[in-house]
C-alpha cells in the first residue's frame, strides 16, 4: 500500500496505514518482550502479540481492497475479529492465571463467548437472520464475558497480585467494557440503520481497533516488566 498514492483527504487509507504499522509494531514489541519477561507472563504476552500480528495481516487485505476500488467489506473485518477477540479474552484469562490457578472452564466459556459474540454479528451482517437479533445476541455474549471479568474467579485472583497487576487488570477490563461497546453500536448504524461501509464508519472501526488491541497489549507488556524488575 505504501507504493500507492493516496491523499491526506483519504481518511480510510490513512487510518488503514496507521493501523497496519501500529499493530505490526505492537506485535514485534510483544514478541521481543518474551525474551526478558518471567516465564509465567509469556503466554498472555504471546497471545497479545499474535492478536496484534493477525490484526496487521487483516489490515493488509482491507487496505488492498480499499485502494483497488474505494470499497470496504465487513467480511474482511470479521475475519480479523474471529481471531483477535478470542485471543484477547484468552490473554486476559492467562493474565489472571499468573496470580494462581483459575478454573479451566472459565477459559473455555470466555473464548467460546468471544467467538459467538463475533459470529452473531457476522450472521446478521451476512443476512442469515435479522441484523438486530445479531446485535442483541452479540451484546449478550459480550456481557457474559464482562460478568466473568467483574464477578467470576479472575477478580479474586487479581486481588492477590501486586499493585501493577491490579491496575493492569483494571485498565484492560475497562477497555473491554467501554471500547468493545463501540462494535455493536457501529454495527447497528452500519447494518441495521443502513449507513453502509461509509468512510467515517470504517475509520471509526479502525480507530477503536487500535485502542482496543494496542492498549491492552502494551499494558500486559508493562505489567510483565514491572513484575520482572
């Protein structure tokens, strides 16, 4: 994409370029962090790194599609979310697990809910059933994930951790609470109301992808560094 001319007025191309570079850089930082963090932090850090790398690959495809015909596809976006969101949820589980044993059922329930959260919106987007129903089901699975993060076994483990661990978990949970709320809202505007893949909608999706992925990844890296040094 960097060999293709696009103007500063092309908000989508600029947003895609920034997202590609930012997610790829985040993945590199997470993978480099594996060499100097404690062993117990390597699983959540690696998962965040893989999620960032998968997101950068998704933006390569999204950028190619946009530059070829000024078009955006929800299908490409969902292909990224199917990988990124379950990995993020799994990383949060293993983040909490650094403080002690957590029931493995929490892992399976949360990652399954993350997959179903994305799949529900996908089915509504693809027209397999009512788009509004897809949004509502997606919100339900998202609220279940938040319930595990606020009231399940993980908060009890986090309370045993250091101040850095408690603050890190607080901010990651807050991002997944506020940041992830934008996805059903934008999906409702995009599909249910019918705004379509307008440049403003695409740019907002990209902006919140950056906030919701890069910030938690760097938080995990920072907490792992605090625990080491």
